[in-house]
C-alpha cells in the first residue's frame, strides 16, 4: 500500500539503478537470460520478488513512469 502522494520517478533514480544492478547480477549468477538450470535460493527469490513488487507499486504511483527504461532487464531475465 502506497501512503504518499504521487511522486516524480526521477527522485527514485538512484534506488532504481541499484535495483537494476542487483537484478542484472542475479540474471548473470543464475543464467536466467538463457536456460536456467539452478533454482533461485529462497533468499534471492524473495529479494527479486520484493524488488519487482516495490517497482510496480512505485510505477503505479509515479507521475513520470514513462521514463522507466529498465523493462528490458526485467523481460530478459525474469519474464521469458
């Protein structure tokens, strides 16, 4: 649940960049951009789910969500 008024997405750029770094490393570690043979550990899976949950909540409550350009990272590693 989002408790604050709508915000500008650019306020969150440093956080979103850090999330990109974390997710890119997960994709690399688990080869999830290819045929993933190793399952995520419970803690890594929880981290991924919480990042994606927060990003969705943030985008739903952002006035400038069209600027979010990390869709390709998400699609490549977690959505195929």
